[in-house]
C-alpha cells in the first residue's frame, strides 16, 4: 500500500492525525507528496470538473511484473472500500497461481471457477478435490490453496 497526495509533505502529519482522531483509522502505509501534481496528472487522478486539489480516489494494483492488474477510481465524494481492495488482491494472487477465476462476490475460501481453456483431463490432475460441472464451460472447484 502506498498513498499519493497532492498536499505538501508538511501537511501529511496533520492530515494523518485528523484521520485518526475523526475516523479511528491510523495510516499504516507510506504517503507520498505530489504537490506539483505531476504524478496525479500523469495518471488522470485530477477530476476535470473539480478543483485541482480535489483528486479522484484512484486505486492501482501493480503486479510483480510491473504491470497494472487493477484500476478502480472512486469519485472524490466517495471513500474507498478497503475490504473490496483486499478481496480483489486475494483474487489476483489466487488466479495468478492457479488456473481458476473467481465468481461474482467471491471471498477468500469460497469455490472458484476452472478457466474454460483447461480440458477435463488436465482439470482432473490440477484439482484433486474435484469439481462440479454446471455447464460444459463452467466447472466449480474448491479454492485450490485451501
């Protein structure tokens, strides 16, 4: 986790104290100052119809291969949902290791979908816990790393 703020570096301590006091959440990740807005503008994080200090709330997940795996942008009026960010991170890590996809509203420990490109003979070997065929292209299996 890394935060980016268009505020000056000196403002971060006071801002972090305000968040802890008013919302009971302590910042436990680095926060970078982008007062000149170079990074914010480069990634389109300044809303075009708002003050240039009123950023959109963007979340980027970047993989070990340095490629963007996920982008979520919230309007400035909406706080981010860290439970959702962590859920997506769990899914990305799981699906990078195994030939599965995660269904809608999936959470850690729930069943997964075997990717359609895996033939049944390979699925038999890859998923020793078995799988349930719902459609010819849709096979459900217990989460492989549990």
